[in-house]
C-alpha cells in the first residue's frame, strides 16, 4: 500500500518528526516559563536546538544507532 507513495511510512522519518515535535514543544514551553534572555549573539533556550536533540534522542531510543551518529545529528 505504501510503496511509491509520498507518505513517510517507514520507521526513521516518522520517529525523527515525532522527536523534533516533542523537543520543540519542550523548548517552547521552557522558553515561555523561563523567558528567553537573548543578546545579539545567542539565546539561552533555543527551541530549534531542542528539536534537533529530541529527534536524535528519539531515533537513538527506537532504532539504536551508534552514539557517533547521534552526535553527528546534533552537530
């Protein structure tokens, strides 16, 4: 049913999406609670970085790739 369709129906892409969703949601909640104290160079809490960490952690938890692949994803 899913062969040739444009929907992501495997394991890797949906896990990355779900991890990024949870990570970004957590980052947005933390930034609204704590408040983002930003200067011109960086912010304390970045929801985009939280999304990348969430995606890497979900992928590592589900499929168990090597630790180096998780570090490469976050870098």
